[in-house]
C-alpha cells in the first residue's frame, strides 16, 4: 500500500509540475514548473559554503532524473565541444550519471567506456587508482564528483592523466568550499559519521578548498576553470536549473 501511494504521489506531482514551462531540461527536453530540490543539509556544507553540494533548489528533473551538475556538464559539452562529440573519439566516464550512458552510446562515432568500482553501477568494474587502459588512450575523460571520495587522490589523478591523450580533455568536477583556501583532510577519520561531520557527506574523504586546481596539477594536468556564465546567459542558467556557482574544472595534458 505504501509503495502504491508513493507511486501515485510521484505521478500526480509529475502532472502538476508539467503544467508549467518555467524550467526545461536540456537533456530530455521536458518542461516543468520547477525541478525537485535535493541534497544534504549537512552543517559542514553550509558552514564552509561548499558549491555543487548540499541542499539546493531546482536540482532533479522529474523526467530523466538529471541533476543540476549533469545538465551543466551536458550543456558544456554540447555547446562548447560539439565538434569533439561529433568526432571519432574514445570517451571514459567514471561513475556515470544514469542519464548519460544512453546519450553517449547513441552516438556511433564515440567509443564509450563507463564504469565504477561497484561493477553493478556501470558496464565495467573500474578502480580509478589502477586503470587497465593503455596510456594516451582517451580523448575525453569525465570524472564528475568522484575524486573527493577516493582516499588515494594522487594515484587516481595520475592514472587519469596517464590514460588521457595529449590533445584530450578531462572534466574533473568536485564540491569546492568557497571560504577554505586549502583543502581539509583528516586522515584520522574512519567512520561514515565522522566523514559526514567533517566534510558534509559520508562518502567524502576530504573537503576541497580553493587549492583544488593546484592539487590536480600535481598529477601533471594543466587546469582551466570555467564558470556557467562563461558560456551560458543568465536566462539559460535559470531556465535549465543550473547552479551558477559550480565551476567546471578541465584538465589538459
């Protein structure tokens, strides 16, 4: 009975939200009054003003379940790198968001590899700290909100750098604190409760500060930061439910 009631509630909410056209998902093209709110209300995320994490309005699309960060990534790729997506490329997607595999797999020119440490969450079982691919293999790497969850950060970033082609690009998103100049990492923490209290989420192993780019540069990357308003108007940011404070971090070799 509870499951049935939840299903009815979701369907009714979908119909009601679909009556408006104030928000539009660029991935599935559905329109709604608004997207669903989502995210942790952790004190740490609020206190340290962590962008791309925490509780936010207009996050989840009711149709394809894309998040605000997924829509940002989609728009960045399709608007800024359309020619690349239409080329014959090898693309590695670490811990892929559910709405993306079908998009990439539909493009016959893309050799798409997606996977996760949990083999049930992707096509491949992938350990980012020890990838099985040959060096200089991928034209594009997407590692969206993963690195902050990996204990051996440097091994992971070195591996991503190794498998990236010299003229390729790696999109390396992560939650970033606006007010921490340096990343906070306490190696004495070892329980989900401690991680959540210190970093804001049970799966995070550090809280990145404004030194995030420098940490990735230790692996060899040449880092570039792009804001949503660098390629989107305020109107499109609002329409597509994009978090205006989330930067896109691109690594080059």
